[in-house]
């Protein structure tokens, strides 16, 4: 019986020694496939066919993230405000109690110097009833910009809209 066990042990060890280089090659190829997964381009048909057998590719990066970094959403971390930081509404009562209330600048688009608005106002004053397409053509800009500028001037009570045309506020 010991001869049989010794023979089987020897066969198993021989087979392990025979398979070891193949396992090393498999590990190297697996690492290369993982490294190439982040490179743009289509995968060969054979690689796509074996995709179910291969382990899952690493998590995709978020936009603007450097190569090698993983997306925060896949790791379970929350996006947005860092932990422990108070929101403006939660911090407002404490700030008001300690210091005089100072207006905080609202996040978002920065207010411009108003040169386009002033230019549009001068055209509206010079030609009452001018439409946005006509105004855009005279100013040499796109109409969509004026659809944002003119309502701002209307809120400031500098111009008013009548029908499709814009008129100076009297």
C-alpha cells in the first residue's frame, strides 16, 4: 500500500512541476490583460469570447480622474461634501450668533462685468422694438446668449418686452 501512495505522490509532484510554468504564464497574461483593459480600443474577438471566464475588469475611472484611480462611487464612498463639513443652513445659526451676518457669495456662475448687457441696452435704446435675432446680428454674437442677458436687464427694470421686441423702460 505504501508503494501505491508513494507512486501517486510522485505522479502528483511531477504533474505539479509540469504545470508550474503554465500557471506562471497564466498569471502574467492575466496581469497584461488587466493592464490593457484601461487602454481604449476594441478587444479582439477571442478576448471578448473569453470575457466570461476572466475575472471582472477593474472599476472605471470617473471623469477627470488620473489613470489608475478608481471611481469613488464604486468604492461605496459618497460624492459631494467631505464628511464633517456643515452645510450653510446648519452653520448659519452658529455664525450669526458669533459675528455679524455677512452675505456669503452664492455658488455658481460668476457675474460678468456687464459689457454685453450695456451694449445690448444701447441697441435697444437706439432702436426700440428690436428682436433678439436682429440684436444678435448687430452685436455679432449668438442669439442664445441674449436670451440670458435680456431677461436680466428686464429684471433690473432697464428694458421691457412687448411681443417679440424689446423696448427701453420709460
